[in-house]
C-alpha cells in the first residue's frame, strides 16, 4: 500500500479510535482551547452516549464508527450506526419503511450516519483540515459500500451540512430538505434590542409572556460548569423522563448519561432551572457550541403559564446575546416558535437506497417534498414577528 492510499475501517466502539484522533477531525478548531463548533460530534459526547448504554445493545443504535486512515493516521471519521428502527432520528422515513416492507422487502437494519437523538445540523463527514475533500469522498464511499456489502436496505446521513448534501448528491445519493425554527442573533446588545426589531403587537405579547412566566413564585437560574450540582442533574433527569415518556413512550437517554454528563460534559451544558423554595420545578437543558446554543430537553413537575417559553426560548436568547452567540437552535418542530422570533431554516439529509426501483420512487417523492418545504419556509417566514418595514410603529 502506498503512503497516499486510504483505508476505511468500521469500529464497534469510539474508544477504539481514541479521543485525540477523533477530535482532530470532529473539532480541530478546539485544539488550542475554546469551544468546539459542534459539541455533539465530539468524542466526549458520543462516548457518553455509548458508555451510558444510551446506544448499543438493546437500543436499536449499534455503533459502527468509520475512520479513514492514510499511512496509519486517521484523517476522517463519521458516527455511523446500524439501526433496527427509525426512532430518535427526526428525519422521518417510517412511510418508506412501511412501503418497502409491504412490497416484500426488509427495511431494517439500515445504516445511519447521525448523532443519536439529536436533530441538530452539523458536519457528519468529519475530516482533518486539509483532508476535507479526500476524507469526505472516502467516508461516503465506505459507508455506501458497507451498506451494499451487508445487503442493507439503505444508508442515511441526517442533519448534515448543506455542503455535505451537495457533495453527497453529486456522488449519487438522494438529497432531502426539511425545516426547523432557529433564532438569529443580529448583534443585539440586549433583549430589548431584539424586541425593537418586532412589530408592536408581537413586542407586547412577548413582554406579557415573560412577565407571566417570571411570576410563577420562585427564581430562574442559568447554570453551567461547576455551578451544576448533582441535585440539578437529578431534577433534569426527572424532567426528561416525564417529557420523554409522554413524547416517545420510552426516554432515549439512560439515567447514567446524566451522571456521565456531570463528570464530562458540564462545561458544554447550560441548565436553565425554575426554583421554588430552592427546589427545581421546571428546567431546560442546552448544549453550548462556539457560535450557537442548542436547546435539547425540557420538563416540569409543576405547570405554570408561559414558563416553557421563558426557560426554553427567551432565556436561551438572553444567554446567546450575553455570550455573543449567533444562533439558538431550539430543536425539532414547533410552529409556536415562530411568534417568538424563531424563523424557519432548511435542514438537509442524504439517502442511499439499494433497490433501484424503490430509489426511483423515493426520488420522485423527494422532488415534490422539496418544493413544498421551500414554499412553506417562504410563507412561514412572512408570518414571523419582525417588522415588515423600518417605518412600522414603535412603542
């Protein structure tokens, strides 16, 4: 083998790759200190999922992390899993699975390049600086070869970047477009500066919501790093378990994940908690990136008007403004976010289907879906709370 030849290998544990090799591809911008752009593809986050049993045996998410090596050195990697279901993905292909199986095919297991349970856009084809093109091409080729050689029905890369979607489409994969609601910090000095961008009616509505929420009878605190104590994680687990049981039937993350998060991820996490007499009664968990705050989980043991909006949306915006973050991504779905300044943005995924006839049918569906998504984004953006002209009335 020449020194320029590339080899692709699948690993059943991220620990077989090692933190330094993985993070040199996943977050090279953090090598000299500071935050990674994407906290979810770091070795420590993916290892926390694996070590806590949130992925692995019995979960339907079986790790097969890919690495690309040149002369023994890892130049690229990807978080790949064999999936026994379509849960925890947020780019929905349940109808594809039903159609394929009604036609006599076997849809599961399938291959999935993704961060489990995390509808957050980021690089999925991770490569060291300078090796992006070669690493990305090798990972795409290796992932599709793995799926084809094992006669899997399909390969999916979800919440990839637009650049990756374009590269994957050029390589023959099917590109899919969806949408989420994100808040853009336009260099606001404070929350009032954001409100000044809104129509008068929307400004008043948000101020009223914040006033109602803050009158719940306690205090609201924002905690990160060493300020997060074990009892705060206990409360967040309780909130997560309650919300997860109602949304998904069985929560995706194990209790052990929250213990590991306390040990390894506290500096990546922002908890916003509502306390009554010092006891958390509601909370939101966020992860902090270099330029964005990512809202992930919310729950409560007491129901108070507007408290969900305050903890999940407005306090996240406060934090982003204070720390100079450009975006707040508040998770999947939720048109109620629109009135609160979170506008629709396109998200991207890639799909390879082994059966040519099925692939052609899905391609036709995706073409129609893309046009509908683009139209929906345009319409919903027009319904946003921002002033339509600079001359619109101020208070």
